[in-house]
């Protein structure tokens, strides 16, 4: 791969170990890696003019359900709490197949890319009608984002006291067998990897103790990460206390679900002891502020988590509970909610941007990403601050206060994925047309 230069950026926010900031500076990229940051750099390769722009690390999404981009704003689920929302949507999702998984993942990843995201996880926990994790992996490879999909699962259906319909649950032996298959087929643990795989039983209310424990043992044997939903709302806490006789944090610890190779989604209702547990054990959190608002789950104690030393990243969550996949907007919402809960000085725009970049990288154990420094991966977002959104701003670096919500240019591993606000890797209008046809078909069969 030839080198290229990002030249004359108004501001470069590095999110490196010193949190350095450069003005009027350049970034030299070579073979997918940052080779230099400084002034008056030279290259024999392509030059990208960044005058009038702020340059940041690519944003990192630590929690998503990409398949849900086919079920945005579904009637009956728009005004429901978590459990009722799930019960509305499960029958619709049961009609999905490989094409629905593939197309919805393309749309979800395209949304992320245009909001500045270069690395996304995904939590896929249902596999109806022949769908496989492979379908979303194929979509990510076409879009060109760095990808960390997780092989999720549900094993307790309605007939056994769980929430999902029996048609969407799997036998635990089959879950573990396919988990081994996808890890062996796709997981790349090397530095700079474009694809890593994790294991992610859906939640304490859709899988049993044995699967949680066996998934943890398998993940450690295969040296992959673990992910699930935890302590999302009051219903979640009540279920854990009723079924397991303890709070979710204790349940997770008892089953081996704490440690630096584990990250939990939401954690809205963690108490002080659970926050201390996560800090001591190095357990990460995917904070999903817009989804938490949409479902009325509450405001996660991010300020307390960060102060205690918990690694926190951002997640857009699924589009059925968020309605879009704009990670930049998620960062702003996170900042605003912490101010609502804790005061106007509770979180700065720069700290929220750090959570969206370096924070997410730390949650996913990717020290090669999430910061701009020599030797780190060339995952770079360029934001045009010469437009109306930033007009009159005294601090263009405060993007989350007065800045565009969509990226101008985006590079992943040094390859340009977004140019002038448009995706370069797929025919997006054609995919949107197919997505809408699939959504219409689903609606016609749902009776909603």
C-alpha cells in the first residue's frame, strides 16, 4: 500500500497518551499505519487537504445489533419499555433470513461510517431461517470497517419462562459448536486485525447459567472476548434478584463474567459495589445513551464509572431502539446526560469524544486503535468545520458542542471509506432500495 498525507489540518485531536493537540499540522500514513504527525511533512503519494477541518481518531462503536436497522420505528414498540419492546419485535425478527442479515448489516455499518466510525462491534444473538454470523461479516468486509462481531445466543424460550419465542432459541450444545466454528474460521488476534470475534450470550433472562459459564470457559480457551447485556433497567434488576437471588454484577462475577476480556452493554443500574467490582477486575462497559433514553431505562452512572477507573466506551445499540446509528450523536448525548445527572461541569466535550475513540478502543482491547500516534492504525476521521454547524464557534475542537454530525472523509487502515460525505465502497442507493423493500415485506407479514 502506498503512503499518503493528510495536510494542513486546522486541528488534530490525537487522543494519544499525552492527549496532544496540533494546529496546522499533517499526518503521514504508510502501509495502513500512522508514520508521522507534525508540520511540513512530505510524501510522494496522494495528498488530502484538511484545511478547515478537525481530524480525530475514528470513532469506535462497542455495542450494536446491526440486524435491527430493518425494524426502525416499528408501531407497538415505539413507546414500550425493554421487555414489552422485545416481545413486540421478536416475531418480526423471526422472519429474517441470510439476506435480511446481510443487507441490514450493510445499512447499519454505512450509517456508522458516515458518522465517523471506523471500528464496530456487533451483538447478533438470533439466527432464524439459516442466518449466520457469516452474513454480517461479509457485509462488514464489503463496507470496509474494522469489525468485532460476537456470536450471541438465546437458549431459554417462552415455554421455559424466558422472553423470546421458542422459535428463536437454540440448543446450548449447538450454540457452543457454532461458536467454535466462527472463532476458528474468522478470528484474527494480530495487531491491526480487521476482524475479531467474541462470544455473547444475549442476556441473563434469555440464557441459562450453564451456557453463561460454558461460554466463558470457551472464550478463555480460545482467547476471545465476552459480551452481554447487563443491568439495563429496573425490570432487569428485578429479574436477576428474583431468579438468581442476587444483583446482576454478583451474577456476572459468579459465572466468570468479569475481567479485562469482558465488556457489558448498558449497565444503567449498576450500584456502587458493582462499579467497584468492574474497576478492580478491568471489566468494560458499552454505554448506549440514546437507546437508554428511548426505552426509558435511565441514565447510566458514567461519571462514577470513569472516576472509579472503569473502561467505558460508546454504543449506538440497535436501530430498533435508537432509530439511527450515528455514533457522533451518541457521544454528544452521553455528554448531555451526564450534565443532566451531575451538573454542567460533569463531562466536557473533549472527554466525551475521548470516550467515543480511545475509550472504545480500551474496552475492546485495541490499543492499536482509537488514538492518533506513530505506529497506531490509520483509522482517521476528518470533520469539516467550515460549514454552517460550526459557524461562529470559538473552539472548533469542541466538535460535540458545535460541529457537524457527519464526517467529511474517513479512512480505515489507510483506505478511504468515506469521501466528501459519501460512502466509497458500495452502491449505497441500491442497498437502501433493497433494504426498504425488505422492510415493507416484513411489515406486510407482521400485521402492524
